C-alpha cells in the first residue's frame, strides 16, 4: 500500500496534463432541440421593447401593453400551427399565414394600432371571440374583416400591411 500513493499522484498529474491539452467542447447556440436559448429570447425581448417601448414582459415570450389590453407574442408557442389565437381575443400576425410576432386585442370600438407600434404590420388575422367582428382599416377605409362567420384571413392580400386601425363590433 505504501507504494501506491506515489503511483496515484503520478497518474493524476499525467491525466491532468493530458486534459489540459485537449480543446474545450464547443458552446451550444441553444437547447438541444435547436431553438434559441434563454439569452437569445432575452435579447429578442429587449430589442422588441427598444423598438416598441411601454410594454411589460409577461413571460419570456409575451409583452403586455396598457395593463393587458394589448398583448404581443414574439414567437409561435411550441406545438401550435396555423391560426392559434387564444379564445376571447382577436389576433393579427405580422406575416401571412399566421407568422409571428402576433398582436392580440379584445376591446370593442375603434383602436389605433399605432398606440402599440402595430400600424402597417397586419398580414393575417384570426377571430377567436363568440360574437361580433373586426374590420381592419386604413384610416376610415375598410380593408378586410374577420368575424364569427369568417374567422381567419390567412393573407390580407393587396391590403397586407396597410391597416393602421381596427374596429371591433361587439
């Protein structure tokens, strides 16, 4: 037993030297699933808030404006596809066919999308309320609508990115 201690010390020194010479493993850009890590989401959130001030982060993916009257979801939640507006809201998406970011409102009457930096950004829409309708407008000119009878507009076509107001009939 007395001779094994120097051998262990020599082996430990040798192993430490070999490990010191090996290159460090690369740092992953995000979780194993390939999505952005928390730092990327934090940067995306900071960037969005810098361009559209006045919001309060709700979680790593959503920003609330005016006490929750308007909510922006930055990235599509995992496992959702297509029009995915939560019940009780009407939603509009920055890209055709429900591409994120997504804005959502539920209030009645005319609302100026510029209040939240969403003027000229609605490219598709989804109506997820039990009654009423919403008309997307360029000032007072009606562009397109969603309602109980016609819940989705996948591509606002020639009026994509024109809306600066919405009018909800309750």
